[in-house]
C-alpha cells in the first residue's frame, strides 16, 4: 500500500503568535481512513487547512506523490476534497446543483457530465428534489450533507473532513457513516465524535497542543486513561 | 430579516414567471433606458410607461401593495434629490392640463419627473425580481455578458447577506440577554461599537474561509455554473412586443395610448 499523504515537520503559526502545529509528522496510506482527534485548539483544522495550503506553513507535504508548493497547489487541491466546519462557508453558489457541480466543472468536466454526476451525488446524500434550492433554504443537516456532496462529486483521492457529524441528528449521522464507509478514497476525519471514528477508521491520531501524541489503531479509543489525559472524555 | 422577503413570489407559477430570465432582464434594461431618456421636465409623457409594470405585476400575480411598499422603503434615497430640485431650478415653465394652463418653476417639474421615473424603474425591477428566482437572474446576467465580477459579487451578496444578518441578530440577542437594556447609554454605545467590530472581523474571516473552500474545489478565477435557461418562441414574442411598446412610448407619445 503506497502513501497518499505524507507530512514531515509541519509547523503552522498564526499572526497573533499562536503555534497551531509544531513539527507534525504523519503518513496516510491509499484507501486508509484515519481519525484525527484531540481537544479544542489542538490543531486539527489547521492541519487540514495546511494540507490544502489554506494557511501558511513550513515543512513538507506530499499528496499522491506531488510535493505541495506554490507551483503545485492547484494540482494538490485537485486530488483532495475538504469539508469545512461551517457549511455556510462551503455552500456559496446560488443553487445546490450549481454548488455540487462547481468542483467537477473546475476539474474540466463537460457541463452535461458534471450535471449528471452532481445529480447522482445529491441522490446519494439524500437530497434529491432539492437541486434547485438555495443553500439558505436548506436545514442544518441538509447543509451538512450538501457539503459532503460538493466533494464527493469531484474526482479526488483524499477526503479531508472537518467535523462532518457536527449538529447532525442520529439518523443523519448514521447515513453519513454509511456513505463514508462505502468510499474508496483515503480519509482524514477530524472530529470529537469518537463513536464515528471507531466505526469508520482503521487508525487514530491524537493531536494535542500542535503535536501528534498518539498514532495507533482504534483500540486506543478503549483506553479511558489516555482519552482522559487528552481531554477526550 | 428572512430570505423570503427577497425571494417572495419568485418561486410562483404564472406566464411572467415562465418567461426566460434573459428576456425579462433585457426588457427591464430597455425599459429603464427609455425611462431615463426623457427630458427632466417631462412628466405627462411618462404616463404610458406605467402600463407595463402594472400589467406585469398583475399577470405575475404579485400584489401591487407589495411592490409599492418596496418603492416606499427605498424612497429616502431619492427624497433628498427631489426636495432639493426646486431650490436649484427656479426658471418658470408653462404647464398645460387640458384647458388649464399654469406656470411652475422647473425645479418642481424636475422633482416630479425624478419621483415618477424612480417609482416606475423600481416597479419594473420589482416585477423582475418577484417573477424570477435569483439564481436564474444571475445566470441571465452571465449569459448577457454582464461583467463576471459584478455577477459573482451579486451572487455572494445574495448568498451571504442573510447569513450576515442572522449573525448580527445572534450577537444582538447575546447582548440583550445579558441585560443590555438596563445598561447606561454610554456602555450600550460601546457595546454597539464592539458588535460592529466583531461582525466585521467575523465577515473577513468568513470571506477568507469561503475563498479557501472555493480554491479547494479548483476555483481559479473563472466561475463555472450549469445552464438552466431555455428560450422559447413566446419569449421572442414577448421581447418583440416590449420593443414595439417602448418605441411607441418614446417616440409616438401618450396620444397612442390614451
């Protein structure tokens, strides 16, 4: 199994002096689903953003054999899909259909193919019939599913999911897990939902204070002392 | 404020709703050009131009009171201009109402003309926005080759203005729930300053996140979207009829209609 993502010595600092990530090293194999957990402010979102070059960082990031740099940003972004914590940040097009087709069209898909794919993915996430709705006409759960649809419609190899289950009711959460379980892409799932990580992921990375403190199988989720130490229970 | 305030009636089904958005937009642009092409002292000749927006409101099943309320809401923007006109233009003009003739200053005629043009222009815009879903309107703008940046900004404005308003309302609720009403005026004002600042910072942060989200899905400066507009023969007929009507209004005068 080859690596789809490799991160070496990643440091992320914000202008106010906050050190979000301090020397993170990790690798994700193709098709592997990895849970990224940690207390608030541990650096989970910063890590995902840095992989998409959404925040300035130092260190080395290699996605699908392409080293991330200013020159290769577009190439790397075309291989990753990221959902954001707040769906309103991600749904910016006038209609749901336009939003889901936005990525494929930017990847050079023909309009007809993009539309067909968008409609298929909208059906997969259970939003059929809402294609021409504007984002502000969708409920919180529907918006959350719509954000997932926006990246599932693209041809990508790595899913970066930031709190995908936040604010979802039990039924929607179950549906989300079922959808993600069927995906072949590698996945980095940043969440506080340990149940979701246990069901979906083969591996868990615990971040704390910008450091990777645990990188192990999902068995660590049964270690109450460890979870308590890092404020996860 | 709820999005239904802007979107109200636009999802309806009427002959006007079914017209192609491009045709409606082109008709409103042509109507506005004809409207503003009249001389500043012309008032009576504008009368035939009231027929189109009122008829479209009726055919589009949009209540006239709703359209007029919108006009009233935006009146303050034009009121100052109207009120100042009589002060600047004091030259006498001869006005005839059938057999009656009277002299009024040009300023009053200008003020009346501005008010009538403003009302009619806004009525036409209201017809357009109340009978066309905003996403289709944006697409029509793109198809009619309006500046891409402008269309994109309008799209973002439509998408995020309600998010922003909701955020402002939540901040205000947060303030009110902590007894802001009992606070002295100075502290209340200082809280308002903080709220505006907080909203501004949150808006900038959100815009940055949106841009990252766009880039993450391959945006490179060229907006793409799927086309949903279809032109039918009835649309061509409507456009031709609008052209004839506007030519008659502009060059043949009120006598043709009344």
